C-alpha cells in the first residue's frame, strides 16, 4: 500500500471540543502525525461530554480524536510554553481554536512561531475572525449559526427560530480549515514559505447560505423558513406516507412531470397553479396538500420502489440508526470498527473521502490524556531525566502522573 497523502507532515493541534479537532482528525486520517496538546489538569472539555454514557472516555471525544497522539502541557507555565515553541520549530502545521489574544499571552502567536519556523503553517479557527468589531468575542456553534441567519431559514413557515440538528458552524469550519491547510502546504511546496491560515464559525455558517444570499442580493428581501421544502424549487420536500415519511425531489420540470404522472394526476402538468416552477412555488402549500393526499394511500417502501422504477428522486427519512446501518452506508465503508483501551470496542464515522492509491486508515484510537507525552518529548530532544522533572513539576502530564 502506498503511504498516506500527508505522511511526514507533523501537526500540533492546540484545539478542543469540535471545530479544531474536526480539522485535526481529518488531517490525521489523511496520514499526518497529529499531536493533540491538551490543557492540564482535565484536558479537552469534550472529555466530559458523556451524555447518557457511563464510559470513562466519552463517545464524542473518541469520535473526533482518533489517529492522534496525545500530550498534556500546562501552558500557563513558561516551561510549558518553551516546550511548545521547541516543537513548533520542527513542525509543519500549528492548529488552534482559542479566543483572540490567548495565543499571544502564551507566547504562541503567529508572529512568534513564524519567526522560529518560517515554513510553519499556522491555522486559526475563531468565532468571528481575527478582525472586525466582534473579533474579541468567543465563538459558539449555536451563536454563529444564529448570526449567519441559519436559524431564520430553518424550521416550519412562520415558526420560531430552529437550529439545524447538527453542529454546522463547528464541523464546516473544521473542514474549511483542512482545505486551507492543504492549500498552504501546496503553496509551501512551491515557495518554501509557510503562512497564516484563518477561518471562523460565522464564515463557515455564512457559506451555508449560498442560495439565500443569492436571492437577497437579487431581490433585497430575506427569505424565511420553509420546513423541509427547497427555497427555490417545488416539489422538493418531505411528505407523510401511510406509515412514515419520505422526501421527494421534483426540482426540475422533467421530474415534476414524472411525479404528476406517477401519482395519477397528469392534469397537474397543465394546471396553471403547478405548470411551472414559479407557479408551484407560489402555490406550494396547495401542491404539498395534493401530493400528501396521494402519498398517504401507501407505505414509504412501496412508494420509493415505484419512484425508483420511474427514475424519480425519492428517499426515506431515516433516523440516525437507520442511516448508519443502511447497506449503502456500510458499502461505502462509512462506519468503521474502533477499539479503545478504556472505551472498549465500538464504531465511528470514517473519512468521507475515498482514494484509489492512498486510502485513509485508522491506526490508533483517541489518546488517553497525556498518553504519548513521554515519547513525544523524547522525539523533540528531551532526555528521560528532563522529562521526569517536567512531570514532577506539573509542566506536563501522562496517565500515571494524572491518575487519581
């Protein structure tokens, strides 16, 4: 097997919870040596996101921190900052997602580290970006989504603001950070120079508003929520059937006409209310009511079989378990087996990118707090006696020193 795409790239991940760790996980899945730096004494805040779980190491942390090596450092101490600076001198990427000014206080700013290592790529994820009137504010997924208008276009018509179920801002900012890091690595390969790469939760949320922004720029009007319906095309939404729900995609005229024929209402194609997409959007509620009346005469499974045979885009509305266990999901290897010494055996979502020559591999599970502290310090030139002193002084931690 060929080496991974990012083999030989060393990443220092000084990030926690979701946005930064998403970026770090994807870089690690692509083969980078990602060293997760966690604060003392408790580490990444997501280590306590247990939900209903009683596992010592919670599923959210395990999900986002596989393929990383773990190190615990007290960065409030000058000795801890010196360790980070030494590591940055010979690393390729420095990733952080803290509030503006935090890295400056710790002696780990872009200006400081780039002077130590001109080839370093410094990737920063923040709440609002490092410039502008909100630059000093902290970032939270829900707040960023609300800022960007996502809550105003999610939910039912004329309903209260609704948050999308997933962490759009956190996840997308992590993905955008990966894109930025990869582009910067390519630039460095050609120029020999590192650079500062930045994205934020509000920018990653605003990016999700392409259609809504386009219509605002064209009309000057803000579109609102429309349930599961598409903001620009109809019918393109969820409908109740005899036993559950399905989604139906009539986003273009050809598919709409197939839907009308399939449902036994060819006259809809010439009905002035439904003949064109513009007319269907104007009469969207009437259209949805007419389609729902037909779909409730049979089950979701029966309708999808018929829609598939007619070449009409349709699908079931899965819950999480149904989506993760569907044969198509499994055929795409999107669910992988993992085994952790504390959390035990389980599953995780795989990297959603496939490579013919350099496939992603999960080499090891999420680290215990400080699991690899000793070996990493040795790699950066620290002698065993020095490491013992650092552990005794509380500058760094490992599982033994942090055991209660």
